[in-house]
C-alpha cells in the first residue's frame, strides 16, 4: 500500500498533515466507520482524497455544492488525479460522456449532486 505521507507530498505538496487529518485517514484506510467534523478550510477533502488514491476503484463524493465540485475536480486533475463531477450544470450530452468515461474506469473520484 502506498504511504499516505508520500501521497500528501506528491499530490498535494504538503509535508505534514493538519490536526486530525492523519487520524481520520488512518481510520478510513483501516476500513473503520469514520465521522469527521471539521471547520470550513480545515482540510476535510484530503481526508477522503488520499484514501481514494490508495484504494482500488472509484470514490463517490456526494456534495450539494456545485461550485465546490468544480474547484475540487479542477485541482485534482491538475495534480494528476483523474476526477469529474455530475450535477445540474452539465447538459444531458455531457452527462452521457461522463457516464461512458466512468464505465471505462477513467476516474478515481467523482463528485455527484444529491439529486443525481
């Protein structure tokens, strides 16, 4: 298994985790049910993004925040982590293209609006 600290540095450019992040990530990697409550800007995203990189398959993130989805996906893709989103900002054609890419295992993380 790839070391979480290596991923933190390689993909996100950080030397150290913020308070609480490493414990949360370790619990997820140990496949323990985990509830993490952190303030805005506290680094919640890394807590599920690092396990998504380590685990096989696709990670699905349910989020009602469309602007956050786009920002997260853009940053992940810039860092070499293939990601996408499905929400009301996409046309039916764009959704269909995304579904096809998902079927071809082209992504590690997908953000989906609750209504989808």
